[in-house]
C-alpha cells in the first residue's frame, strides 16, 4: 500500500527530528526543490489541541513555505494562534526499499504539511483542511497528554484519513534522567486511547520542535 509506505517515511523523518534534540538550533535554510517530474506528493494534515506546538513543528520540518504558512496573517499573530490553513513542505529521498518493492518510479517524496487550527471554534476550517489530506500528523503536548480537542482531531482523522502518525511534542521539557520513562508512560496512554480505532498501530514519535523553548 503506497500510503502505508508514506506513513513510514514521515515517521522516520520525525524520528530523525527527535534525534536532533540539542542546544544547537537547527537550520531551516531554503533548499532547491527537486524536478517536479521526480516528485511523489503526500498531503499531511497537521492536527492537535491548541498550543500543542503544531506550527512550531511544521516550521522545524519545512524547507519551503507558502505565503499562508506559519500564521503569517495579522490576526493570527495578534491572537497568537492558527486561524486558517497553512501550507508548507519538505522533501525526502525515496527510500530504496520502496523503489524495489513498492513500484515507485519517483525519486523524491514531497511531504506537504497542511497546518490546521487547533481551536474548537474553527472546526469548519479544520474540516476544510481534512478533505484534502492523505494522512494525519496528530501533535500531542507530551506534558499535557491527551486533551479535549485531541479527541476531536482523532474523530476527524478517522472520518477523513486511513493513516496517522502521532508526534509527542515538547519532550525536551522532561528532565533528561526521567525522559524515557515519562515518554513511555505517555505512549502507553496514547496507545490505549487509539486501541479501539483504526490507528491502534500508528507510529508514536517523541519530538522537540523548540528545544528549551527556543524560537524556531
């Protein structure tokens, strides 16, 4: 299944992001886009409770930004929250095993991130974004765990997408000596909540979009 392969690719990308947890700020310098004829595009809906760090994670992952990306509107900046859909992307080389076994002829994956609002009052905008996505990246604040709007996002994901990756954000705020234990505890709770859904085997990846609270 081609979409399963894309989920795996995004999960691997998030795992790479998790390994970059350090005091050194990661660079988001723009990179030249590959030849369009060599690209397989995947639309990834980024959902999660308000203030879970969705937009920060999107900024950390992205190498190309649209004019509507990263809460650029005046209203979004004034209110400090995502009010409309934002679009950006990053590129991955097509994993060799997918070329061999998946029948892919493209050389690159373009992961187009659709940053959706987290506030419940903007549900119509969120649904609008959900209609164009291939898969969902559900962002959860690892400190706060499962929240009310996380449930709403999960319902939307079940209605609109066959595949899900969960990013457990802000794990850098856990004391280093307790980090793995606390992360495992959060993963157990998330896995329990997903156990009755189609996403019971979804990848759960610990990340830190803004290490130490830095601005990305």
